[in-house]
């Protein structure tokens, strides 16, 4: 059994997207239902709040400094020092009911982000690749809730899930042209208690997936077999990422969204940020290039 520690009682409505910044030595994460970016310093326990004008679906660090934020109205460049935001572009200007959700950089520094209809849950979402100079390409259409984006340590595989399908897919990935191909089921989760949410990989090429509504994070071998399960005291387990100076701490975000008053009473740590020492290490996230 892996011990899980509550590090921040943040009470997030929908905590998501933990990312370790080697540059800042902080863990960043968001509450999708609160317009803010949070930064946790494990050296002293300090938490900084970067308040935004609209909700964030995902983000990444930039080589040029600061962040790229996938917000409701498009992609924004964000300066973490001055806290200034600048609109870069909106990949879906004709779909006002959509918003951007889960996102991750591939090993070559392209930012991949999926969109979704946040109200009616219609399958109007698309998976985009965002490259230098604002080049945007679409690859997967008809998405309801995009999640589980991750890339193998060598960049040759891409993982992705449309959460309601209860399947994690894996694609062969061409690192040169950034094109995923040969989609196939990595893990069919129809017999699991929950559904696939955010993912990360470790140095052994194993995929760690937050299984929402199931109170757990699951480690899968490269063959899609269950290798390890980390149990949490809350049901809304949403995403995970390795962090800390040695990338040996698995940080886990959680949510309170959808829980009744009785369920919240039974899960007082719902929406908190957790951490676990799993005995393995993660792979540093690539910065957005260009």
C-alpha cells in the first residue's frame, strides 16, 4: 500500500492539470470551475494564486518564459511575473459553446489540447496540435470529454481518452511531423468502477491514470495491464503528475463537483491536493517551443 498525504486542503470544485515546473520549483494546478492558476511550493508549503478573468481548461510552460493558458475564449500567453495575459488565438471561434479542456506538450514541444461542449455534452470536441507561429492542426473529432493526454518517454506513443467511452486509446506517434496514427485500445475500462481522467507517464513507460468516481489512481504497464493501484479517501480523482526536485512525488488533484451534501460530509478532503511516494520517478514535461 502506498501512503497518500493531503498537502493542500484546497476544496477545489474541479481540480485538474498538475504540472511540475523545474524552472520555478513549484507545482502548478487549476480548478476548472474557478478562474485561477495555483502554484504550490513544497519547500515551505506556500500557495500562490494567479487570478484569471475566465476559467482555464489546461496550460503548459513556454520555453520563452511564462505559460500558455487554454481558456474559454482561446489560447492566451501568460507572464507569471507581471501576471499579464495576451490573447494568442482562438482555435474554435465559431463554436461559442465549446471550451478547451485537457492539454499536454509532446516531446517536441507542440501543445496538444482537446475541446468540448461544457453544457450539453454534445460530441462537438476536437483534438488539436498547436505548433510554432500559431499553426493549428486537428486530428480527432466528435469528442465529448477529452482527457488522459500523455506521451511515452521516447515520444513514440500518444495516449488519449474520450472519457465517456471508458477506453484509453494509444496511437503511434511520429515525432518529426507530429502525426498520430494506428489508434487502438490501450485499456478498456468498462469493467472498472470509474472512468479515465488525467494521465502521466513514468521513466519505465508506464501510464498512471486518475480514475474519476473510483477513488484511485491506476498504474498500467506499457501493455495496458494493471500494475499498481493507489487508493484515495475521495471519489473525484481527476489527474496526476510527478513532481519535486527528483520527480519522485506523484501529485494528485481531486474534485468536489457533483457530490451531495451527504457525500461531502463523508469525504471531507474532497477537492484537496494529494501527494504519494510511489517508488518510481516521472518524466519532465516538455516546454512549449517557439
